[in-house]
C-alpha cells in the first residue's frame, strides 16, 4: 500500500492543476492593498478568511478578529492574540492550508512565536510584481477560474492566468446600485432590470467561462419557473420601496434566476452553484443545506439543456450528489473548497464518486480563496487527498495503477479544460 501511494503521489505531483474556483483580485490591486478586501498587509493576511472563521468557531471574539485584521497591532502583538486559538484549529483543513503554505512557500516549518519575525519578513519580500504567476507555478497550477469579489465581471490584467466567471447573484437579488453602471438612466420597471442583465451578458459572455450563483447562502435552491406577468408587479412594488413578503421575494427571485439561467444557456455557459457548508459563522441554515441535493436535481430536470456545475460536493450531504451526477447528464460536480472543509470526507467522496458516476463530470480542485499564496497549501492538500483516494482503490483492486493516473489527469486538468473551453 505504501509503495503504491508513493508512486501515485509522485505522479500526481507532476500533473498540472486547473483551479476551478477562486476569489482573487488582480495582482496590482493586491499590491496596492485594495480596501476593504486587503485590510492590512502583514503575515496575518495569509490567515485569510477561513482560518479566521475557525478562530471564531473556537471562541475568538469579534473584537479580536478585528484587531488581527487591522494594521495597528504589530506582528508579534497579533501572534499573541492568535496563539491560543491557533492551537485549537491547526489540525483542521483550514489550519493545514496555512501550515503547508508557510512551509512550502517560505520554508517555515511551523507557525509559532519564534517563527513570526521570519514569516513577516518573507511575506513582505515575496509580495511583489509577478508573484501571482510565481505562486501558480510553485503550486503547479495552470490557471484559475475567478468568481470576482467586486464587479459581476472582472476585466483582469492577467487573462491567461485568471479566467473569469460572471457573478449573477446581484442580478437575482436585485443589487441595483452595483449592477447599473449608467446602463439605464432610471430603473422604472422589470424591463429596465432585464436590459441591465442583458448588457452584462452581451458585453462579457464571450470572455466568461461560467455564470456563478451563490444564492444558497440566502435561501433554498428551489427556483420555480415563473411568468413575467407574475414577476412584473412584484418588481414594481420593490422599486417603489414597498416591502415584499417572503413568498413574493422568492417568486421574483425565481423569475430572475430562470432569466439568468436561460441567458447562460444561450451563451453556452455552465451555471455554477454554491452547495453545502457555508463560510462565516453563526447563521448557517442546515435545513436548507440538507435540501440542496433535492433542489439541484429539480434544476437539472427543469432545464435539461443547461449545464449545471455544483460546487463543494454539498458537504456534508455528498452521497446524494453522486447519485445526482449519475442520473442527470447535465449535472457536474466540482470539489472546489471541499478538501479544505474536510479532507477525509473528500477522500471518501472521491472514491465513491469514481465507483459510481462518469469520471468526465468531476473536477477535483479549487481553493476558493482570496489570497493567492494559500493556493500552495490548498493544492498540497488536494494532491495528497487525490493520491490517497486513488491508491486505496488500487490497493483494493477496483482499478489499476494506470487507471488511477488516467483518472487523476482527467479530474485535475482535462475535465475542466473541456467543460470551460480552456486551451
């Protein structure tokens, strides 16, 4: 078993990844510490978002989170705040991303008090023009697909490295201020809003690789087909400042979702959904998450011509997603972020998926991060998990070693290239 794992691990380390989901801003924006996404510029930046969420889960107060995210305390003062919580979360997937990143990127074996000065120095010296490309090369990542954290589409300065999605959540949640970039002089009705949505697709669909929708953070994914005659009076009520009840808000969002999905389908863009576990703290509705696989199946049934990509294996409800991919030809599963949420569960998912569903409909990696340095740690954990899952299937004689390497090449790179048209 150990020999097989070592052999497969060695081969997998050589396979170039296509990273299917990140939230990276452009390199120049990062170097200029674009606020509010880069609130400070020191070693705590690479703690990122997810480690801080685990800190809060372990007991860190919001005041302490704000302190380590601000520029005022010096690096050692920040360590004193972090240290008691770090000792509780360093074993999680989030914590291990940080461990691998500082080890592989900066040559620092462990995050501890006496390593902070060196970490601070190396963080600053590494962060310079060209460090995005260098980081991807060191992680052996060909390119990333980015869900932009700002505008619905980012006209990136690094188009060969950072492919872009159209973020459609504001279209469905009616973020009037963010989306109407002087497209219409005044929004007076639903047709004006649809004109704004059309503008974003007309301008950017040819340069986008997918349409991302994160609505699972706010509601179930049970989008019903709705007539424009039903949606229009609700939209008028909303822009007039009158409050919609929960049913009315859902009905209006349902209409806008299917309008967006139809636009994506006409442009041959996959529609990509967050499913499963949610980031941040103290608000997650597990009942809604439990229904994610059911709702996703209904979407596939209602729109057979739309290619749906379901993110994060819908953790912890991942076995129904395997059944979904097996049954529906327009369902694709993306393991982005899942290796960081729970690496052991992701190994289990990968083994079960391979033995159940077509391997051409699975993509194995995306860090889902805002800070490029952490892609080194994300990739390390994913490669380790992929090698472990495949070597166990080889050991149990379900597949051969050659099968394992062929599967790895497909799920780590080729499937994403085919699905998103990446050359």
